[in-house]
C-alpha cells in the first residue's frame, strides 16, 4: 500500500497542475492531511506549488526549484 506522500506524488506526475482541493478529493484524503504532506514535500523539493489567483496548483518538481520549474514550462 502506498503512503499518502507516494499517492500525492503519483497523482501529480500523472496530472500536473491539479488544484489543492481537487487533489484532496481525488485521493479521498482530508485537506489538512494533503496540506501537511505537501508542505513537507515542498521542503524536500519533491513538489512545486504555484499560486493561480486564490488557488494553489501543484506540480512534481523533478528536481527543479519553483523558479526553474516555472521557466521550463
């Protein structure tokens, strides 16, 4: 069985740019749990968050910083 972090990363690799709430819904995990794991994964450099107005879009980082990721895409 995959951990929540593995499930989050796998979904973001399949569908980069998901919104925070959509990620929570798709994984059937509370928003607080997703936020907790994403904060840790951002710190570890595994995901990149991009603000889109009032929303947060999430991407797998693939080893790039947020600025490098945004420039590459």
